[in-house]
C-alpha cells in the first residue's frame, strides 16, 4: 500500500509484545506473532553530535513487523513499525498489501 512516517498507538502485553495497533481512528488486532529486528540509522545525518556513552536508540532503530486485522476481522494486513524505547513512541513506516486467506 505504501510507505509512511506517522505516529501510531501500540498497545502491548506485559512482556512488551504488540497486541493492538490504533491508526487513523481504527483499531487493528494482532493476528500473528510479531517479528522484531534492528536496523542501522544514519545518525550522523540526523544528529549534530553523539553524546559519549549514548548508544541505544542512536545507532539502531527497533523495527517491528506485525500482521493485524481491522477490528479483528477480515484479511491480515502487514505493518512495519519503528519503536523508540527511550520515548515510548511508535511510528508507522510501511503498510504492505493484505494477505489473502487461502481456501481449504
């Protein structure tokens, strides 16, 4: 569907896993186990200087790929999100096409 960079609300479990995504006034319920990885960011282009001893969040982005259904119904949509642990903020990076359910 497209690439974005806008804030979203993510409700997480006690273990920190995403359970629900609220985006554009709609609620999406997680329908598959989320994936997490880290990507390098071009901090030198975004920051004027790096503070000594400050590394977490400066060098890497925490990225989550979640599959969720609108209100828990319909096809799974895949969302890529970035999470900033220091601030707790989440941003929507990309929405992939909906996964079509296979008929048995």
